[in-house]
C-alpha cells in the first residue's frame, strides 16, 4: 500500500495467477484473497489496526464474507516509447471486486532477470466507489463533515512470476 505519514496502510495477498507474455503482448489473471486483508499502520489513530481491519472486511466496505475473492485480468499491455531502457509499460485490465467489474489502467515497471523470472511493480490509485464501496464517501453522502473518507485508494504491488 502507499506509504505516507498520515495514511493507513496494510497488505493483501495474491493467491494465484498466470501471466502469458509474448514478444509484444501479455495477458494474465490473478486471484486476490480478500480474507488476507491486513492493516499494519494507522498513524492518525495508533493501535486501531485491528478495528480498522474488521471495519474494512465488513459489509459496508469489502464484505469479505460474501465476496472472499477478487480478481484482476490483464486486457492490454502497452510499452512506452522508452521501455527498452526504462522497462515502463501501461497496463489495462478488469478488476472484479464485490461482483462488480471495472477497468483499471496504471503504469508498471516490468522486466525479466537473467534466470527468466518476470518482475513487475507498480504504484497507482483508483476510485473505490466504482466498485460500490461508498461508505463515508463525500461523493454519495451529504453532511459528513470531518467524517468523509477519501474515495481514492492507493495501491502498490510487487509481483514475481517464474517461467514454466
């Protein structure tokens, strides 16, 4: 997750997936275990990590009891003009979460090491309300005052895929 001084952060586990990478294309599908959502830092309210984790797993947010998995399917990978030296690409795909599918696009660094292992990493943000997660959103509810929760979720990931 994004690391900023006043931002809550945590992790979630990708439990499986495949990438098929060709000379000029790539596709892939990943499964995300929503039960592994873990809050590790609540800088504005230290010590409330467990409470926030329970809240996020609840019905108003990710509702992990009803929707224990999410998935991401890569639909397009575009190399940037300087990708041969920077390894920078633009990824587009479909994120399905809470039985809602929306499109995500983000920049990623992708390279293959000397052993043929694929490495990918990215830092990006997305609007949680696209997936029906509107709890505390000033875009959906009036009179929240200081209780507004940002619609934007920051996400960082590092992925390592071994060649088969």
